[in-house]
């Protein structure tokens, strides 16, 4: 409710302040200098999401390699191999419209994973009943991490002005769309979380698919490979947003982009992608990155 209401509030402010961008809302309310805060938040948020993506790619590839070949490959090798072979070249691509098909395919893969875990949960209700005992309504310090992760899950607020524009600046339509979409997202996230807890109890990982064994299950293997593919090709879409916001934030980068566009593009993109890969090698638990981002940058972007 809080996330959806703030999403609608941004559209309301766009309507009242006569602006059509997320940055414009803050600039119109507090001055142009405050707009740089938005660029900073969007850039840092995008880079943290890219770190989480690299961690997930390593998770899925590590399990897939073990399942296919029986090899236990160090995570750092997987991170750097995927970075140098795939994500770095993709991040250098100027026109990302060719990756549009991967978004549709990625959505289909995510639906497959949700369906598989949900059906697995329904097939093992007796196990889930035991795992729920003492856990389904437990309240401890972990609730704060849960709130932070949930904050990241519902974080799309810098897209609110764009959606408002696409709906013809109709505030009522925007409110109805927000209510339906956030309700659907809540239902999917909560049911998936319940399924993960029911299947694996207290041993559930931040990435639920890591709980499945590496051999003997073709569908899980397909899920690992599919998710690795989906996230790999989503990486440059998120990365480009963060890189462009960083350029808009720093005048020196803007001047360099005009004087030597190719050299600036290659140098900035390569250095950022390498820094992201280095950070991903240092953290194995994706929920830690997502929770930290949700508790800090995510909260500022949403509220």
C-alpha cells in the first residue's frame, strides 16, 4: 500500500508541477541542483542491481556446471568469465533495441521458475507443514532484512512519470494501473516466498534455486540455465541507465563524451563493469546486496 501510494504520488506531483520526468519533480520542488541527487541515486541503484545480477549469474552457472559436468568451479572464475565473454561486450552495445526479444524470453523463463517452485511446493505439502511450524508467523530481527528486500522488489518509482505519460497523463488510470500491478507483484512475491520457506525451512537461501541439488533434475537444470541467460541479457539494460545517469551527474564526463565519445564510452563502460565484477566476487549472498540497496538507495528513490 505504501509503495503503490508513493508511486501514484509521483504521478500526482508530475501533474501539479507540470513536469514529465522523475528528475523534474525534485528540480521543480527544490531547485535544479537537487536534480543531481536523483541522478546519483539512480546511478548507484543501477550499479548495485548489476552487482546482484552478477552474483545471481554466478549462482546459476555454478550449479549448472556442477549438474552438467560434475565440476565445482570457483565463483570468481565464473564471474570473470561471464563478464569478459558476455556482459562486458553487451554493455558496450549502443543500440539495445536488439535485446528486446530477450526481455520477453526472460519473462517466460521467470514464469517457468515460479511455476516449477510453486508446483514443487504443492507436491510436498507434508514437508512444508513441518517447515512452517514456528516459522510462518515468526517475528525477529530478520523482519528488517525482509522489509529492505521487499522495498527493492517494489522499486520502480523512477519509471512512474514515464508510465503516467504513456497513460495520457490520466491520474485515475495511473492509480488503477498502480494498484493492479503492485497487488499482482505482492501476490507473486509472497506466494514464492511462502513456497521457498515451505520447501526448505530455515535453510532456504537468498536465491531459492540454490537449495536444489545439482544433479538428477532436468527441470531445475533448465531453470538455472534459463535464469542465467535471462539475467545476463538484462544486465546491459540496467547498466546503461546507471552509466547515463552518472554521465549526466558529472560535467567532466559530459565534456569528455562530446570531445572523444568512443574513448569515453569504452573507458567508462569497461571500468564500471570491471568494478561491478570485483564487487560480485566479494559477496556470495544476493539477499545481502538486495537488502542493503533496498534499505538505503531504494528507500530514497521510493519515498
